[in-house]
């Protein structure tokens, strides 16, 4: 059974940093591209970032480019999102999501999400 | 980037009725790379449809997708109580991936 378990969310002040993790199990992690998708409270879905199987190719939404860094450790079956220079508008539930093939693709499995709150 | 506009924003229907949800793209979605998701309160989205018309594993056949180019439709033939939720479309034909704003299907 595919499982994606996010962690690392919490309350952080504007300008601060946070690192999210997503532990994957139930599938060969190293053979699938992965993404982070976020959802602000009461709002819709926004794709944040994606990464290829090896980690060699990364993609970002304009809203986070230069502030967020996606990475993965295939030996630990874990996806990461390093978030720096956080802003109030980054407040959201962050989901990790698995794609079927390729980075720019649909998402066949999602984690349950971790809440990031940026506030003073 | 491709902007997806979903309509209506809210659909009020009764169980057993047919639901028709629209997703319109600001430019053509290549190869009909469009997906639909269902999201219930407090839950992660669930994949329903990919490739505009292919049902994901385990999705009941009352859900169907159609369309191409810039106009896509998700149809729920007969609403079951568990179908009342928010539905999102997503295009993956070009980067960045984008989602529509969602359609809420509520009980009338």
C-alpha cells in the first residue's frame, strides 16, 4: 500500500525557515517523480515544486522560486522541501504527491498534509 | 501559464441527480493532459480522472470525463451521498502545473 507521511510543519515567524519531510513507503520511491502541492486555508490547490526521480531536475512555481528548495534522498525514501524567507501567504497545508511518470504529470497518491502557519 | 476556470463555483443538487462540472483552459491543453480530483473536508485530494477521460483505479463508472483543447467536463451520472465534495481540475500539459479554483457539489 502506498503511503506518504508528511512532517515538519508548524508555526514560524515571517522571514523564518522550515524544512518539510515526506516519508514514502509501499512503492519503489526512486523510480517516481514527486511534488509538493499546497492549499491555503479555505482555498484551492497550488502546485509548489516538483523533482525528477534522481533529483537532477527540479521545477518551481514562480511564487516560491528562489525561496524554496525541493530535494530527495532515495536511500531514505524521503522527499524534502526547504522553505526560507517565509511569508504570511505561504500559510497552507502542504501535501506531498506522487506522480505516475515525469515531473509535470498528474498525481495518483497524496499524503495527508502538514500545516505551515507563518505568523508573528 | 495555463489558467483553468471551473464553473459553476457551487452546484446544489439532490442525491440521484446528474452533475455536470466544467473546466475551461486559457489555452489549449496539449494531449488532453487534464485530470480531475475529488476533495472532502479535512482530506487530501483523490484522483478521479486523468487524460481527460480515463478513470483512475477504483473510481466508480458513474464518474466520467470528456473534452479536449480548452473545454473539459466531469460528469457524475447519479449522485451518491459520498459524492458531495469539492472537485478540482488540473492540467499537466505544460509547466507550471495549474489547478482550477474548484467546484463545490453540495446537497440541495
